[in-house]
């Protein structure tokens, strides 16, 4: 499957440590060899990097490591092409403007028979189920709300659109407008909120450790969302199947969770993805 | 003033040589020290790089040099902030999707009292006159055409919108959908079409030369558009005041030019920009 990575914080934070573990999955420790993308919000603006080279060997990924961009909201994706050709137009995260804000969206999964009619406001450029889903969500939001609705309405509308879309298959996604971040799990998605007292973390995919207490202030709150936990010595929380959460400033502020939540083991999650034709 | 750079070719071409001269204007040989942006079309997809560091010293610019991205359509901009704060959201080129295509737009100039009402389809994210103009053009196109019109209609509609917008001030711009490129001059804009027989070119801003015959095939056709000529030993053609041209595959295919065209000297062009409050 493709892998997702999101970060939502209350202070601009660099994602290098998490990104290092994540990007090694793109060609070294894992088989995600069809390119990657990462978008950093900076105020209302976005720095967006797409590459069709595997992330473990990408000069763009090297730049990101060297540059240490600080951001409150980051959306990243490593792609193993299952739907659509491998091309830049099919590389996540996708970006559109709605209500005068840029939104970034990355998806991991596979939607069957999901071909909504061409939108009035949003149309896909590439040919992935993922971009179709993003455009459909935005189209429905824009058709229903000429101006941005309040946060509760926004969350509930996206939750209801997510219920509808996930009927078509696996729909793990991360979406952000630079202020909030929403994450939905069909199979595997984990998060951690790092806050004081900060400790040391060790990457799962590489022999690298960081002492967060040396690079943070006591008020920092950093939520990291990833398909699979990125560190070995921290407690990551798994999202339930069909759970949708909304983060702001590193906190979960809204949650839509089935009444009898089910948590897949990593083996089950990977098996379901395989059965759905999502390469793992 | 800010500087514009565009490239439109019939074969994927790297823009490193032109970009090198151009980017040196961002902090070394010129005073464009408020960041830069460059977008490369690759098929229908776009690689977009924005940076708020001066381009002469930017690691992103170093990456672009190292990476040698080949593209048939490139839009770049070095920014000296005159309108709007210096921020990523105000960094050109701006990107939006229309009719299932990404469009890139970069502007150099200053539009007075240009505040169109909020669009149904497109709204600015930042607060520049440039992004307002781009959104206005797209809004008008989309309101008039639910589907992409033929090329002649498209050109004529953009020409007519350009006539309207330039009443507000200086409106040098470059816009591309990855297939065509349109360029409009209010003051200074130059282009060159390089084709066989290819020769040597020397950068104006740096002690660098390239022998194009060594890196091209006889069928290549490469149009480069820039605020000011980038090379000293080639013949650049100046656009007239209020001239709009459309390139495809390195050729000019449509042109909208005043019946009595007027060509500003560089001194006149710079003086007009200064008088309009555009920093030079």
C-alpha cells in the first residue's frame, strides 16, 4: 500500500525526523518505489514537492532534509501505483483552493466503481481514484456552502461524505487546510501526540534517534499521523476502522468513531489491502 | 520590478541555462530579493517550487540546477514585493485547475483599484493584485465556458479580459496550461525562439556560455520569454506595449497587437514601472 504521513502542530515544527523514517520506506526498507509528494503549509501558502523518483533516492527528499522547513501542517505520501499511470499528475498530495484556502489531500487505498460526474467547481487532472475522491469532497462542500461553514458543520459534512465514499473500498486519507488536519482510517492509520515532557524517540526504519526535549519548548504539541508507527519506543495510538479524527494545534478536537470500534492488526490490515488489489 | 521567465518548447527541454542567468537577478546582479517561484509542467502534472529566500542564494534554486528537470512549459518569477506582504501565499507562479487542467500564472506590474468581487469558482488565497487578476481571468473563462472552448475562442476571450484588466495598470504576465503559453506586455517583455541551426549563447548576467547545438536535435524549437534578454549574443524580439502572444511547441501561433505598436526602451520601461510604484 502507499503510505501516509501527516503532521499537525501548535508551533512551526520541522518534520525531518519523521520524514527520514518515512522516506526510507520509499525504496529501501519497503517497496514504495513510484514517487512521493509532500506539502508544507506556511501561513496560507503551501510549499509542495512532488517527485517521481523513489523517495529514498530523491534529490527532492534530500533538499527537504537539508532545508528543515518548519510548518504547522504537513501532508506527505509515498506512492506505489495501483490506480492510474505513474505520472506527476497522479502524485499525491493533491492541492485545490476552496473558500480562498488551499487544501492538501493524500489517500491510501482503492475505491471501486467510484466515478462521480464531472464537478461544476472541481475536476480531476490525473486519473486516480484518489484525486476523484478529493474533488468529489470539495465539490460537495462547495455546492452546499458558498462560504466556509463553522467547524462542526464542516466536520460533520466531511464525515458524511467519507461514509459515502468508503462504501467504494479502502479510504485511508489525510487532508488539511493549513489549520486543521483530518485523518480517516479504513485499515491502518496511527498517530502520536508529542508534548511535554518530551523524551527520546528512535526510528523504526533507521538507526537514528532524537531527543525531542532538546528541540522543543514545554508548550509545543505535535501530532504525527502515519500509516504505521515510525518509532519503536513511543506509544502510537491506532485509529479504529472507519474512524475519522480532526486535529488542531496538535490536539484531537473532533472524532467520528463507530459504536463498536474494531482495530485491525498490522497483518490483517495488510491482508485486506492485498485482497483489495492495493499493492503492499 | 519583478522579473518573468517562460519557456515553451516542442520537446522536453531543461531550462537550467536560462534559469541560471535569471536567478542571478534574484539577489546578485539585480535587487529581486523577496523570493521566487518556478513551475514545470510534466504532462498534465506540475512540479512547483516556491521559495521566500532570494533565488541567488536559495537551496531550492540549487536543487533545480542540480536536477535538470526537462519540461515543455515552464513559468518562473522573481519577486520584489510591492503589493501584499512577502509570504509564500503571495509567491508566483499561482496555480489553479480549470477544465481538468492545471494553469500557472505569473505577473509583473501593478494593478490599481482592481478588486473584482469574490468569484463563484476561483478565489485568491493571498492578497496580491496578481492572484486577483489570475482568479478573475479563470472565473470569467469558467463562467462563460463550462467546457474548454476551441483555441481561437480561448485566445480571444483572454485577449479581451487582458484589455479590461490592463486598464488598471501594468500587466506583464505569462500563463500556461502545459500546452500553450501566453505572454502579455504592458512594458518590457522579450522572447527568442531557438531552433536549428543552433549556436552558442552567452549569459548577460554571468560568465557562462552554452553551445546549444551540442544539446539539441535539429527538430527542437524552444521559445524563451523574459522581462529582459538573458543573453548578449542572440537576437531577442521585444513585445510591443499591449501585445499578447500565444506560443505552442515553440512557435507563436496567435497574436493580438495594437494597430500602431509602440516599443519602449528599457529605460522607458523601467521609468514607467517606477512611476507606477513598481520597485525596480
